[in-house]
C-alpha cells in the first residue's frame, strides 16, 4: 500500500453505538479470503472480525484506530460504516 493513497471516510452514525464495531464493504471484484490474509497480521488487542457475509462481500468487526487507518487506505475497501444499535420500537411512544 502506498503512503500517498487517499483514505476513504468512515460513515458515522448518530444513533446509539455498539463497541467500536464497523461494517466493511469490499469492492465487487475483491477476493475476501485474500483480503483477510493481508488484514489478519494487523489484528490484535480489540481488533477482530466478528461476522463475515461473503455473499455481500461485507464483514463486521471491532477495530483499533490503527486497523481502521489500514482499512481506510486499502484499495480493497469500498466503504466503512460504524455499526449502530437499532430499535424496532419508537422510544417516544408509551
């Protein structure tokens, strides 16, 4: 990865957030196993893959700022989004 590669922005959520969990969308032509092979040496501490949705070319995980920077600069990654808690019920109604 070149140091001059532009870093993608992380889509931030305004809702209640889970622990530092993110959803990562890979570009359409990226092989997920090959991507994981490059990513895994960077995973340590709080950073881990929590879910893998190959049919969508998406995975979720908890990532340190260092791993997020690695992902933001990766040519494999299309989008990174914070994972938020969702409620099916409007808390304003009683």
